[in-house]
């Protein structure tokens, strides 16, 4: 009988090679894949598990209470908002994340969305396919160099986004109450109202916490210039989407690009779906061949360490 049982709740990666190499061959663990994220099924599957690896499935207090011998819940990803942390702490369980596997990918994606908004790439592509080989009726396309990018949150991904945006000649402002000092050439730290009022592009990079839910609501959107655009590659729920849709519809904001939304997948009757000045991608910013392998390796190594260290 295998010494350990590891439950992988929802596996979204193209290959299981990493789990096989590190957990099965390396640790001698019995790895059980449980793609059904329904609470009762999960609670049953994790009962005798030593470790649980999870991507998006909700690990509720009930699922955690069902664990009789687990030592670790390892998240394949950055945010741990799908895990009941209080319940895990009560049970003395380790909860780990992988904070740094996709900094390049998400900052590339934020830049791609900024460029797509600035150069109206998606909008123009749609028009060309409808037989419109023209651009003269568009509102002026801004020159990116010299424009201001406001970064809300100034952690790893925001810093990488800022570094890449500086290469395009953008000026960088940042708001992050937990960051006290920033090198002058990197960004200028300002208050949120100042950032919103001065930026041509606002890019969101804060985690989803109780204090950041609907952090950007009607009041904050009203502080932005009508020519400005907003980009969110962090978490849905940080922007109030009803307020955003209204601001876009009424021309109080020039554009938005969201990789993350409050309800994923976004319902097709969502007010943002009908907005031509809104670009949507399916929570893909983290994704590349290299980042997924790095993510799997780092999450599995945490499990190995918790069970053997
Ligand atoms: P990080 O922890 O390095 O940075 C987050 C920053 O937000 C920190 O500097 C923190 O001080 C700041 N912050 C916290 N509360 C704040 C507040 N109320 N106001 C302003 N700033 C605040 O995280 P990161 O690696 O840069 O990732 C940022 C977010 O991106 C993550 O929380 C995650 O949700 C998201 N993400 C999304 C994808 C994707 O595929 N779309 C992939 C990875 C990460």
C-alpha cells in the first residue's frame, strides 16, 4: 500500500507528467484525481488524503472538516480565495500557494490588453471581417508614449507590468498602501484618487479580499478621465461590473479589458458582453506552456516537503 494519498481535485493542465514524476515516482504516493468539484463528492474523496492539490474547486469548511489526516492543501495558483482559510487554520493545516509562476505571463497579458485597447485591435479586427477596411470615423487613436499608466496594487505583477510599459514610453503611477518606497525610475507612488484622475490607463493588480471587493465602483470610475481605459488581470469582483458597464455605455470611460470577471464563465446576457469597447479574455493571463509546468512543479514540491520534511 502507498505511504501517502494525494487528492488532486480539479486538474486543468495538459499533462499529468509532473504529478507522476514528483508525487507517484518521487514520493511513492497514490495520486487520486477527483475532477468533480461538488462538495459532497470532494468531502468523500479527501477523507483519508494526506494532501490535497486544488485549482478552482471550492474547499469549504465542510470539505476541510471531512479531512481526517491531511497536512496540506496546496493551491495550483496565486489566490487562495477558494479555500476556507479559517477552517484550515482551525485544523492546523498548511495552505500553500504558488505566488510567482506567472509574473511574466500576466504582465504580458496586461500589456497586451493595454495595447489592444490603445490600438483598438479587437474592434478593428471585427470591422475588417465585416468588410469595413476603414478607420477614419474612429475617435483619435492615442499615442501610447507619454501616456500615464496607473497601477492599483504594486506587487510582483504590477512591477513587471510597469517595467514593460516604461519600454513603451509610458509614465507610471502606483497606488499601494502597503508599499512605502519605490525607486524613482520605477513609479511614482500616489493616492488612489490622484491615480484615477491622472491615468490614461488603469491596471488592477490587487488580491481579492473583503476590503478590495468592488474596490473600483461607480465613485472611482467617475474619477477617471472619459478618455481613459481600465484593465483587470487580477480577480473578478474588484471592479463593480454593473457600474463599469454603465460608464462604458454612457461614454464616461473609453474602454475596458478584463481577463477576470465576477462570475466565470461570464453569462452571455451580462451587460459587458454587448459593449464594443470592452475586451474580454477567459481568465487566461497566467497561461503559457512554461508557466503551467512551473506551477505544477512548485505546487507538487510543496506537497512533497509537507509530507516528508
Ligand atoms: P502580490 O502579492 O505580489 O501583489 C499584490 C499587491 O497588492 C501587494 O503589493 C499588496 O500590498 C497590494 N494590495 C493589497 N491590498 C491592497 C489595497 N487595498 N489597495 C492597494 N494595494 C493593495 O501579487 P501579484 O503576484 O502581483 O498578483 C496580483 C493579483 O493577480 C493576485 O492577487 C491574483 O489574484 C492575480 N492573478 C491573476 C492571474 C490571472 O491569470 N488572471 C494570474 C496570477 C495572479
